C-alpha cells in the first residue's frame, strides 16, 4: 500500500513538472512572438520619413517640398492658407532652439532682422515656388548625414546642401550648408547673430 501511494506521488509530481515546463515553454513562445510583433510594428512603412536609410532622407526632402509647394505655390483665392510650421516639423531640436532665439531677437528689428520679413521659407526656396526637386544625393554615417539636391523651376536651377540627423525616430534637417551660391552653416550664422545681439 505504501509503495502504491509512493508511486502515485511520484507520478503526480512528474505530471505537475511536465505541465509546469510545458507552460514555461508556451510562455517563452508567446513572449518571443510578442517581441517579434513589437519589432515588426516598430519598423516604419516604406512611405514614411522615419526609415533610417537613404530612402528615409529622400522621403524627408520630398515631404518638405510638397509642403513648400502647397503653402507658397499658386492656389485659388478661396483656399485657406495652409498653416504648417516647416521649421518645427522638419528641423532638429538644436536648429529649432536657435530659430526660436533668433525670432525673439527679430521681433522688433524690421529690415535688420536675421530674416527680414520673418518668413523662414528662405531656408527651403531659392526662388518662388512651385518647383521640382531633382538629383537627390544622400550620404549617411550612422545617425548623421548630408543631402544634396537641385531645385528647378523652368530653366532656373539652384543647388542645395543640408545636414541631417536621425532624431526621435525620424530624419530631421540639422543645418543648411548651401543655398544656391551662398554657402556656410546656418547654425554658425544663427549662433553669431545671437551672440552679437545679446
């Protein structure tokens, strides 16, 4: 009788251990599947600007100029003027902070302001939109890079160079290095302007 009870106890413990191990394996599989699902959801789609690739930077530039052409291109008189903050939407944190400081200085400066009319379109548009973006060339090194392209309108063409940074899960403009024939860092120019007006 004792032997039977002992044998039944061993069988019961074995069954419990098998069930417990089975549920651990099942929970491992479930947690592995959940991790894969989160990873898949975290990957942006091919049309997003968040791709950490050259294509992501190309998508950023195309998105910027789609908005520029929408805001500043021709439209019917009845159309409402789009309200898009291009600097806030497409520029890096450092760039936005400097622009905010420059805007504070420029409030009452008129023609002597960093941007005389307060319109930062000059950062994107060498001449009057709408225009096409052509020959986008991207070079990346980790979370930073450069993008060079041409703005075209009719027979006019202007070369543009921007620095980009991957920040908060998306590519952003971190500096303007060439604007047509004008070269030199806008970050440096803004810092010099802020320092001169303190």
